[in-house]
């Protein structure tokens, strides 16, 4: 994984850890959501807006933990919002570097 990709991976993982959507609790390690972050990141290029990111995050948690355990989509709104901001920042940075 390239350094810039690792940086966004760490940011997304930290967002998931911050909100702890599976309510694992405070005893979890800060890399608890690394795998989920990776699968979310693998799909972010398809997102056209924040709503798409929320859908992606919700779908990935349903895939990993099952629909019932993952809960409703609204649980993932703040997570999706923050991930979208991180992704937009990365896209802007890449555009600036390629100009």
C-alpha cells in the first residue's frame, strides 16, 4: 500500500473506530475496523456524493456483520459524511499535484 493510500486508510479506520457502529466498546484496538475501512475504500471511487458514501458504508457493514447486526442506514450518516470529507480532500490534493 502506498503511503498516501495508507494515510487515507488510517483516517477512514479512525472514523469507524470513533463512531464504533458495531458497538464493540472502548476495549477495542484502534485497528479494529481496518478490514472494513479497506473494503469501503475499494469502492469509494464509485461515489458521486455523500449519500453514495453512506450507502457504501452501510452495505459494507451489512456484508461483514449481517443486515440485522449492521442496523439501519441512518446509523452511518455521520460516518459517511466524515469519510466523504476525507475523500474529497484527497481528490483535491491529487488534482493539485497533477496540475
